[in-house]
């Protein structure tokens, strides 16, 4: 298993760079470090990277600067360079070396899908700092993603039973994960009683984000016990806590974004450029969050012609970086720049393929909110196939309400009216894309699939030009890593438990129904 980059390699890089650039004096270099720290604090990642590098040519053993450089590189999407910077921080004798291993593990797991190496980094961190709660929690999460339920639960129990002073902030997260792994069979279940007691309002040293996670876990436990009122009360408390202090959802701002995206790719004038040949082809799976995209990707992963990359951040990085301000920048996107961006996307995608994935025909980019960027997808990859996942609107919206989503990225998710309005904007935008590219977007209905799996899947495979493969319906037997909130659902055989769940919550969903009606959304009675 590959270990950290050797010091001799990094030193050679530094020496070579030093021959090209004039060295700073020690005072000048320290001033550059202070400037880099300020840029990092301000979120100016690119400038921070270049400033740290300038200073480190003259101060190559500044471990904290290497660590900070690693963070800036990670935030700017330069993951391999970030791994090297963290390795250099370790070789320079940084304090708390376990933190460098933790950060390396996060990059390897979350961005590069090199989970064996990530496990090695986490276990190294725990060898250096036995019982470290953050490392133990991350190890449990990664083991869950790899379907190792027993060892993951053991990690969470170790956190709950630890007497360390620094473990308090992690107890709520550990309890929320353990409750998900071991759902109660009745309201008096010992773990469930302990979770509810732990979730009671009380001063907390680690803030309230983790307590919100615990409330959502309690809500899902109540849902499993068929206690709809208890579940909804927990979800509502979790939403209020998670969104407290964050910018509220602004329907007018969301509508303005929809109109800007539509205007940047006008109907009746679809751009048709020559499609470049590349293998594997990116296959984009998108739609509303909680619409069945993880299940579909797992189903497709069982097909020998498809490999999976999970939720890539490549398109959002392009839109927020070289194409900022997006979507106005599409008006001046020429063929040369388009080709360069397409080539960069493919290069980054190939770096994230699982072993053997390069031989597949398709590689999935399963990021639900890429529905916002279909205009960009079709500019970069004119022949791209796009699979749009759907489910019953009320089930979809309820599932969003039942999840602890980041309030900065999902401001609409804080309330049922917000979810309902945002859903309308999503529907409006998807109607535009389907009018522009009717032959390139396939609607895949979650509810139809769980009711009639083969009859629903065969047309999708035909759309992709692929033959039927029986393994697709045995997706739950795959031993792959799944990195979304649905990872235990897709480990089970196909079931329809979540289809039609909204009926049980009907009395609580009136604000959502009103928001749908205001957006002109007709809600079917059938699932």
C-alpha cells in the first residue's frame, strides 16, 4: 500500500524550484507566510497556494505552512499536490501529526476514491493518537461506506464509551450513526432511550450541528417504529437547529437563477458541436436530491460496461472557477477553451476511476445538482447522455426534509414551503433542458423501478446502447464503496418501503402541498 511521499522526492522538488526562483530573506519569507495565512483565512485559495509556495522556497521546514498549503490545495481541487504538502508537513516534524493523516484520509476517500489508502491513513492516525475521536469517527464512517457494519458500530461505541475530555463534540455524531446501524425495535429500546436523553437541549461545547444530526437519526428511528408524529417533531426540531443562524431561503433569488440559466441556453437554438471520442464516456445522473440517484448508480455499477465515480465536484468547480461568473460566461465560451475544459474534466475523471474502470464504456458522474449545469454539460460534451432521476414529488420533498443537509448549500431544505418552491424551480429548469435536448435526457422513475424493476431498467439500458444484464438486479451484492446517505438502503434487495411514504405524513404536509400548488405542480395520488 502506498505510503506518504518520501522526503527525498519532495526535497528534490524544492531544490529544483529554488534554482529557478530567487530566494527571499528570512524576514521576507516570514512576511509572506503571514500574508498567506491571511489569504487562507479569507478563503482566497489560489492566492494562498502561490504565496505559501513562495515562502516555502526559503523556509522549507515550516511544518505548519506545509499543512496550511495542503488545506489550500485541497480547497482549490489540487488533490495530489495537497497529499504531497501534507506529507511534507509530516516530514518537517509537525505537531499533532495525526491531523495530517486525517486530512490525507479525507482527500483519498472523498475525492480520489482510494479507500484502502484512506483506511491506512486513519489507522496510522490512531496509532499516533490512540482513541482520537475525530479519527475514530471518520474510520467508522469509511467502514460504513464499505459495508462493514460491525466494525463501524464498534468505532461509534468506542466514542460513546470514551472518558476523554475531547470526545464530547463527537458523541452526538457517533450516536446518530449507531442508531442508524441499530434501529430500535420498540420505543423502550435501551440505545433509543439513551439517544433521546442525549439529544435533550443542554449546553454543548461542540456547537449544535451534531445535535441536529442526532435529532434526524431519532426522527428516522421513530419513522421505523411507525410513530409519524414523533418522527415529524424530531425532523422539525433538527431542521430548526441546523438552519439557525444561516441565511434563509430566498425564493426570488432561486427564481432569478433559474431564469439566468434558461437565458444562457435559449430554447430553439441548441448548440450542436462535433462530439469528441473518449473512453469511458461520462454518464451524467442528476435530478433532485433524494430522488433515487444513488440506487440507480448502484444498479448500473453491476453492469460490466459501466464504472462509477460517485458524486464528482468537477462541473461545479468549472462553473465556479474558470467559467465564473456562470452562466453569463457561456456567451463567450469559444471552441478552444471548451476543448481545454472538456479535456481537463476527462483527465480529472480518469484519475478517480476505480481499478479497471478505464475499460468501461461509461463512467458515471452522479451529482444530483448537476441538473443546474446541463447547459454546461452539453457544451463540453455535445453527445453526452444524461439520466434524470425522479420520484413522487411528495415523497421526494419529504425525504429532503428528513435529511440533515448542509444549510449553506441547501438553504431551501430548512422548511416545507422552501422545499416546495425550490422543487418548482427544478421542474421548470428540467422542462427547459428536455425541450432543448429531448433525445439526450432519459427520465428514470424511482417508483416505477421499485414496482417493475426489469421493465423500467431495460429502456434505460437501450437508451445507453447497452444489452440487458441480470447482475443489475443483484446490485445489493456489490462490495463497492457508497458515499451518500443512502449507503445502507442500496445494500438491501430492491424494496418499495419509501415509495408512498408521504401518505403516512399527509397531515403534516399541508404547507408543502400549498407550495406545490403555488408553483403549478400537480401531485398524483398514486406513488
